[in-house]
C-alpha cells in the first residue's frame, strides 16, 4: 500500500467535518505545512458509512482547492461497527508464517464473513498465561467500507495510500507528541460527533480498541428535543456555549445528562479492559475530539473514572510557522485535529 513519495495529505473524514493536514519532516522534527477544516452536510456520513458521496467529494474538492493541492497521496481512516480490533492468543510462529495463517486463526473471532474483511495484526509478545502461545492484536475491517472510502478519495484526484483506523491515527498523534510515559497505561479518548474512539496503550502498544456509537450528536439531539429547536439551532447553541463558559441552567442540565451517559460508557470500556487483561487499569486519559469541549466534561470524566484527564495536544511537538497560519482557527480546532494529524504523519512512521 505504500508509494515512494513522502508527500501525503492526512484526511480525517468525520461525520460533522473533514479535517486535512500536511506536514513535512525536517531534521528538527515535524513541521505543519497546510491545514484546513470544512463542514460536511448533516447525514452525509452515518455510522461511518458514506450516504451521500457526491456531497463529501465536493467538500474534499473545496479543501484541495483551498490548500492548492492536486494528485497527492492521501491517508484516511475509518471507525465504527465495520471495524473489529481484538487481542487474541495464537500459537507462536514467525510473522511471515502468521501472515499466511491469519485468516484461519481469525475466523472464529470475527462476526463477519472472512472473505468480506481485510485482516491485519500486530504481534504483542509471548503469552503469559499459556506457554507456546503469543498475543496479537487482530484488526479486521470490512472491505466494503475501505473500498467506499478509497473510491471516494480517488474521485477527488487524490491517491488513497492508507486507510487506517481512527483509533490508530490517534495513537500516531500521541506517539509523535508525547514520549515520556512508557511505563504508564494511557487511554486515548476521542469524542467526535457520532463516535467515541478509545485506544488503550500499554507499554506504548495498543492493548484495547473500541469505538462507541455516541458523541456530539447526542448533545445536539437532546437540546433539540428538550428546547424544541431545529438540529442546526441546537448545534449552534451548543457550540456557542463552550467558549462563553456561561451555560444557561436549562442547557447545563441537558448537557450534564448526556455527559453522564458518555462517561459511563467510557468507564464501562475501561472496566472491560481491566477484566479482559487482568492487569492494572488505566493511569491517565488523553482527551480529544470536538465534543471534549463540552463544558465540564473533562472534570466529570476525571471524577467518574478517578483518573487524571489531560487534553491531547496534536501540535505539542510540531513546528508551526506563526506567520503562515491563521492561529486563531488552529487553536479553535486543536482538539479536533488529533486523528487528522496522526494521519498526516502516518507516512513518516515507516509502519
Ligand atoms: N466548542 C464546542 N463545544 C461543544 N461541542 C463542540 C464544540 N466544537 C465542536 N463540537 C462538537 O464536536 C463534534 C465534532 O467533533 P469532531 O470534529 O471531532 O467530530 P467528527 O470527526 O466530525 O465526527 P465523527 O468522527 O464522530 O464522525 C460535533 O458534534 C460538534 O458539535
Ligand atoms: Mg472524528
């Protein structure tokens, strides 16, 4: 899937907006070359499936025009129920051997027809529980969804070189920007419009991945229902509140109710991880995604999980030429840029 040119566009095709980033690698590290964000029409992408490809293509074309980009390699990512990531144990063997055997090994763990999925894996190490076995992270994604995203990208003139998972792009973003915590168990939590991506890293290796079908849409729909507004009005009200930090009490109550539900779901995933791995739990959470800006969400998550919660900064170690960019916009979208930045640097990782 790799092409020789290192020039790539990281394209995060979200259900509320598309984020595009281009970076370059210098001797001093990564530098941001280009970025932009554009909204997609509501319901163009539902549950990770592209419902209205013409309108999504149009948005990407506008992005390419603005960034003055043509015929570039693109890395994008998918998430949701057509993707399965599981830690499993298999007989110890060489990686090349497992490449040949993986379909047979994986079949029992995947609820889809094995011919309908692309399979990949990463070897974690020897199993502690059973001698002669090793643990791997198995990834299966429906070919149909990968093809839909690839074809859509091709229509814009870009060349889709990598279709990753949101959760792994998030991990790339973390790895490039944070290096100092190898011994900790870190949870990356990205709360978008329709999905929450969780990736728990142990010793810097992904040990648990889950997508939860909840996100900013739940807040907007709750405001819409309770206050009898249109979706667009409710969305506007929700986004307006965050920077003001003055939440009208009726809205606060609605937001808190949804935050509560989302925090419970995240905690449930952490609990599942702990019982599944029989290891100590998560030490620290790095939070990202547009909906992480809901007032009080970070505090509530810290309270409910008993863990330290920090924002994931996708530009922490990225050089940014302050004269070249609209810094106000960059600051506004920082929390939504983690998946896209992870994709933009994907090509340089040699993975
Ligand atoms: N300041 C804000 N306060 C509250 N919510 C916000 C704010 N800014 C953006 N959001 C919400 O964040 C969501 C968009 O975030 P993000 O860009 O991470 O999602 P996405 O990638 O488009 O969606 P997904 O990955 O779930 O398909 C929307 O629901 C939007 O309403
Ligand atoms: Mg997203």
